[in-house]
C-alpha cells in the first residue's frame, strides 16, 4: 500500500530521472565520477522530454513506501472491520 504522497514522490523521481537523461545524456549522472556534464550550461534539447517506463523502473527502485508494515496491518484490520473496498449491495 502506498499513500498519495508516495505516488507523488514516485512521479517526481521518474520525471527528474527523465530530465537528467535528456539534458545530461544519462540519468545516472549523480554517480558519475566525471562531473563535467553537471557543470556545463544546459542547452535546449531537440529531443522532447518524455517520461518513459525505464524512468519509472528507476523510481520504483529508489522510492520506498512511507506507510510502515504496522500501519498497513492497522489499515487492513479497519478495512475488514468496516468492509471498505468491498462491493456494496443496493
């Protein structure tokens, strides 16, 4: 289970990764020992900035859920107790 804030963090990380990939020619610029690309002036890219599946794959690997296992168990218990998320009969 992820919160709305987690979803926001995931999208933000994917977009940041796409920007790095587009402007620096590689998204993993922060781990590159040669930081010359980081110090160059940003030039307009002819390539449109598109957030791709690989950007989200990266984001999923670094963004962790903010809801703990204990909190998830509490929410699951409440869901069962009150019948949330189950179809309602009319």
